[in-house]
C-alpha cells in the first residue's frame, strides 16, 4: 500500500457534503490517496484533518490491506475414506473432509499509534476436483468417516464422490484430486469496515481408482 497526501482547502459546503466538520484548533486538511498491492486498486481520495504538529492517521483501508497481507491461511489437509494409499473403488462412495481445526476464522492486525485494523479470513466452501472431469462444492468441512459407525456402502451426508470410471487411462493410472478452500475476507477498525475479494488455498492428491471384478461360480 502506497499513500500520498496533498493539501486540501475545502469550503464549508464541501465539508458538509462529505459529512465532515471543521475541528477546533490549528491544523490543516489533506487529501490522502492510496494504491493497494491487492490488484493495484486505487482508493479514492479521503479528506483528513491534521492537527498542527501531528502526522495524520492513515486511512483504515490502508491498514486493512496491510492486515490482509499478514494473514497466513493453511493449505487444506485432505482426509478421505478410503484413506491415503488405499485405492478408491468404482461405484462405491468416497468420503472426503477437512480437519475441523481448519474450519475456523483466522485474523491479523495492522496498527500505527492511535489506530489499528483487524482483517479476518473465514472459510466458506471447499471445491473438490475429482480428476475424472467432475467437481463438487461443499459448504462445510465435510463429515468424517468413523470406522465402525459410518456405513461404508452409503454416501457421505454432505461431501463426497462416487467414481464411475477407473483411473486406468489417467496419467500414471491415478486421478489428480484437488481441494480448493475459499476464504471470505473482511476487516474492521478505525471506525470503518469492509471486505476484500475472496482468497483461496489449494492442496492436491493422486488417487488410484480400481474396479473389483466379481466372479459367479455355480456349484
């Protein structure tokens, strides 16, 4: 974020139109204009009053961009049943989920003396690409498969997939599977609040999908 200030000499009508008033005491007005590194977006000039002998506080939106840059969202930890290293099977349901610990908001704060802004990233959905040309959007982490409790012949109640083709013709005879976790990003502080474009983190795996051949023997 790069911000510049220019002298500003408003008339009372301009202040009233912007919902501002002339503070008491000596000082001067400036117009602060910022360009973010988040897609090089230009933030419209903001009138700010600078008391004599004091530096102006930054626009909260500038601090918001700094706070967002401090966010570190983890890559999805792919959990599945059948689990890692075990082939998936055609026409039998595959369950997928993320650890519950990953389905929680993350926050970061940027501050200067007299002002601070907090940015929060909240997971909202996971897009699973199954490698067979299909994908699924799950609006939650997914239900974990619990051995001895969950029915292996039933589909996951909220997030999973059933393959209808084997991976025999895929590269290395495996389907590339990806999980893309989408985070909604919001911020608040300095008497303002707002949002940024969603952010994503992605993880991948490679699954073998087999077909179990049945053999009927007459006796």
